[in-house]
C-alpha cells in the first residue's frame, strides 16, 4: 500500500458505539470498481469530543445513575459513580499513521493506480439528529433500534498523482447514518470495565455514508475533472463503504478505515451551511428556500454549536404524487429550535394552489408523509411550513391529478460514422418519471439484456415534446445488437419499449439519413448554470450551421454541422465564452435543403 499523508476531518460514525470490526482484515484487496476513482482510507484519526450529546454510559448491569442510557444525568461532564456522558466527535484528521491508496481508476489518461492519493481536509460536524435505524418513523430512543444521522462539511478533497494536484473538490458535504451498537459490541470495547453491560442500544448494523462535492476547475486538471464530475456543474458524489474502526475506552480518540468511490452526480446539488440568529431570514444562495428561527438553543457540552446545513437536490424526489422537481435535506447541530421553512416553487407544475401540500420524511428509507404542523401559502410561487422543530427531507407536492403517461413517439438506433450505436427517442408527454434506462443484448430476448447507462437518464417531465439521445460506445464490429428502453416512474413502476435492432458492420459506411432535420431543444427552459441539447440530422454530403440568436437578432453562438446525426449541446455562453442572460433565444439550422428555427428559454 502506498504511504501518503491523508488528512480527513470527516466524522464517519458514532465513535463510542459502532459494531466491533476487529476480525476484519484491512489488508484484503478491495473489489474492482467502475467508478472514475476509488480509494482505501486507513487509520483516520477522530478527535474533539465536543459535538452534541448522544447517550449516557448507563446500563442496569453497571454501577450507574439510573440505568437508562437515553437519559442525561445532570452534573459535570464526568461524575464518579455512573458512566460518562458521550458526545459526538466533531473533527476527523490524519497523522503519521494514516494512509490512502487508490485501488481502482477509470480515467482515460491513466494507465493504472500507482501514485494516486487522496486527502480529505478540514471537515467538521455541522448537522446532527438522532433516529430509529430500523423504523425511521418510530421514536429514536428504543433499545436495539437507536442511531443517528450526521453531516460533515467545510472541507476539501485533494487528489494527487505523484504528489501533483490533479483534482481539488470543494463545497464537500458527507452524510453518515450510524446504527448504535449491541451489548456484545460495547462489552468488547473494554472487557474489564464494560463486562456487565446488558442492553442493546442499537442494532449494531452497517454504517452507511455518502456525500457531494464540486470540482474547483481553477485548481484541477480539466481531463480529470471531466471524467470525475458531471459535465454541467462539475459535481461529484462520494460513496463510503466497508467502514471499520479501532476504539479505546474510556473514549478519547478513534481510528477509522473505509473505501470511498468518486462518481459524477446524476442530479444537480447545491450545498450551503450557515450559523443562524433568532428572527432572521436566511435564504442560502441557489437553494430556493428561506429559513427563519423563532427560537434556538445551541448544542454541545461547552462549545456553542449552531450550524445549519441545507442541501437542495434538483431532481426527482422518488415519490408517487405530483411534485416539485427538487427536494431539500436539512440538518443542524442546534440542541432545539422552532423554525419556519419557505419553499420557492417558481417554474414548477403543481396545479391549483388550493391543493399544494408540503411533504417530509426522516430519510429515503421511508415514504413521504404530509406535513401537519401548519402550512401557509404565501403567494403564487411560495409555500411555508410552520412550527418546524426537527429537520429532515422536505419537498412540495400537489393533490391535483397532473400525472402524464409516457407518450413514446419514436425510438431508433443507427450506427454513426465512428461505428458507435446512436440511440434516439422522442416523447410527446411525460411526468412523475425518475428517468430512463437503456438495455442491450445480442439476443432478441429482454431476459438476456443488461442495462448499459451508468445512472438513470434524467427526464424532462413535461407535457411537451422531449428528445433524448444515448451513444453506446461499447460495441464491436460485425456484431448485431437489440436495444430496449425502460421508463422508470417515481412509484417504482416501469414501462418497456423496443426492441430496436442494429448491426455494426466493419469497413462498411453507415447508412446516412435521407433528409435533414432538427429536433426540439431539451431541456427547455433550462437553468443558466446548465445546458440544453438540440439533435441535428443532415443528409449525405450536406453541411450547415446551427446558430443561436438573442431577441435582437444578434448572433450568440454558432456550431458547424455535417452529414449524419449529431447533438449540439449549448451551455448558455456566447462565442467569447461569456454567460448569456436569462430570457428568450432562437436556434436555427441552416443547410442547402433546410432552414428551421426553434425557441429556447434560459431561466435563473
């Protein structure tokens, strides 16, 4: 394993009470990964026990105060005669014993994992809430079921090759879900002092962790950034697994080991944290939410912990009712509070305001439920949740019947000039979709097919025509393939279209279109921070241009096009690379045989 200095201040788990993993070998070779980058992190040091209170070391089998681990015994931090209060560790860091190694890479410019290291820098606890890990809708303080959810942020992830920085990932936030331990796990921490422990605090189940970050393009290699982050916002998802630890008791520090994979996000994410004051409106930039606290009490034993974390995910919230195409995840280190949450749903299709509703859930393991603490419709684009005393996941929906079935107008497969298979489909209407999957087989039998897209293909969920494309590069010459398209709905149901058949013939020119055409821009409207796509088809031997104009008729951007099928992707910038303003734009295909114009809108 390559020795590096890796700094991680990422609070991965409930330090005192994780299930004991002493029998797990950290020397085992991790399985291969298809992620752009995957690392093994070993012996990360956790410290600073000044986070929120978790439980007391009270148990009927020990000489304690009341025998109840879920009650806080008043008095000093440590009092002789009963077990200690336990507080969450706030920081994760590294020392000379910490190592990292890259066990998988799928970067086009690399030949292997040698010399690739990762550094997680300056993470701190900014969100904490207790939960029931077996039944998220039940009270947290049930023996055998207790656990917590923690959020760590304000750090960076640095990826290096032979000591040279290749990726700097900022605005990073990590979510950790931790079941508390069983009695056997606790006794194993110190077989002498804890020998009499009787009760299971939690299930002792697996710790799960994931998070997001954004590539700092100024301080990153462009090729690496293009393959690790998504192509629009350069955002990265972290998935942590195989989390193990070494603890001591009484507690002071702990060391953690785990695997982490870095992959592009499948939906845009905005992550913001702040320190609130009472009776002040907070509107974190890019999150479409306003938070106001009428009362608040800081957390922690001696440090006034008052951070609030807001994550707005611009994508499906995985529910079976009509919804805003975004949802919010909130967390805090406050001990207690009362707040209002005002949600901005401008541009969403939610029907009659009378039927608007606010929904919440503890986490994605349970269904969404309607918020009953009080709801106020502010105006045509805002709705407020009143009397909020705990944070979780939130979204806005409607009772109106606005669901639209997928109306598939066409689904085609053709071989392009590079001998790749270009898949195209057009829908007349759709809503409540999670996305699309593409399946491929060399047999005319769906049972033998495998899906080939890395993540769900994001839908537009509109009542107007939408065009999609997918390029399959993993095909071989002189081979035939069948393709199916699956539309996946929010409630888990799906519909299958196809198959379409195509043969990739080496040394034979692919069949070119007989006529030229231009499809509709999608998505449309699109955000100023995003992109839109226009499919263009040119017949044999024909060339042309796609030109984007503003409402004054001035040329904004020009793309040359040639024979065959291609997709123009516009990022909202002009020919000089400057970002265009919001508003109406026109796009025009000009060829000897066709002149066609369409409209598109850029929104905030």
